[in-house]
C-alpha cells in the first residue's frame, strides 16, 4: 500500500513537471541538386523555454545547392529564449552551401539568444556559408547577439 502511494506520487510529480522540462527543437532545410538549380529560403524560428528545468532550445536551418551553375540564397532569423532556475541554453546552427562548378551561395543570418537562470546556461551559435568547387562565390552577412 505504501509502495502504491509512492508510485502514484512519483507519477504525479512526473506529469506536473513535464511541461517544465520541455525541449524545443526545429529543423528547416532546403535543397536543390543538379544543373542550373536555385535554392532560395527564408526561415524564421522562434523558440521559448520557460520553467523550473526549461529544456534547451535547438534550431538548425540549412540550404544547399549542388551541381553546376546553382544558386543557394538564404535569409534566416532565429530567436531563442530560455528562462528558469535550472534552464538549459540555446543552440543555433545556420548553414548555406553551394558546391560544384560556377555556384553562388549568399546568406543573411540573424541569431538572437537569451538565457536566464540560477546557473547561467550557455548559448552557442554557428553560422556558416560555403561555396566549394570551381569558380564559386560565397557572400555572407551575419549578426549574432547573445545575453
């Protein structure tokens, strides 16, 4: 009987704390492969974690054009906020790639991260733009703000 009460108590605690431990995960990708392709993407990711053990926010935005004479253009806005006594930090990865011959990769990225908690969690942002091959061009403008 005591065991049943304890199990019921733990189950109730788990159900009540589940929203406080929520984790936000977003993956957005766009790909064009072959000859003379265009991959254009505009992505906005807004994530907010709040609670006692607010889980980490994770966002991944990628755009790829591979082959001959391709164009990969991307505009990405990622805003992440995590708040709680034991909250997790935020991680954002924004990537744009054009690979092959005569390709262009252009990217504009803005990442804003704010984490607040008893033990200040860390934020990580990775913004990358790659054009690999022969006669390629990679242009990028990026703004990262972390608090």
